[in-house]
C-alpha cells in the first residue's frame, strides 16, 4: 500500500479544502403565484403551481 514520504503541509491541505469553501447554496427564485422562495424550474412546494398552472392537486 502506498504511504506518503512526507507530511502534507498545512498550506497544501488548505488549498485542497478551499474548493469546498467556495461552494454556495442553491439559487432561489420567487414564485409568481404566492411570492415564496422556490428552486427554479420546479413546482412551488407552497402552492403547487408551475408556469401559472396548478400541477399537483392540493389536499386542502
């Protein structure tokens, strides 16, 4: 099994981990029907509307 010859420096470890620090959360858009935040190109979980039409029948 391969074993490293030298200890990985703090700067090398930080450079490798820095790519994950740059990641951000998902982009949110506003639902035109109920004005709640939702993921773009998806049915609104609050009002079940997409593109001005009710896609999923609400239970209430």
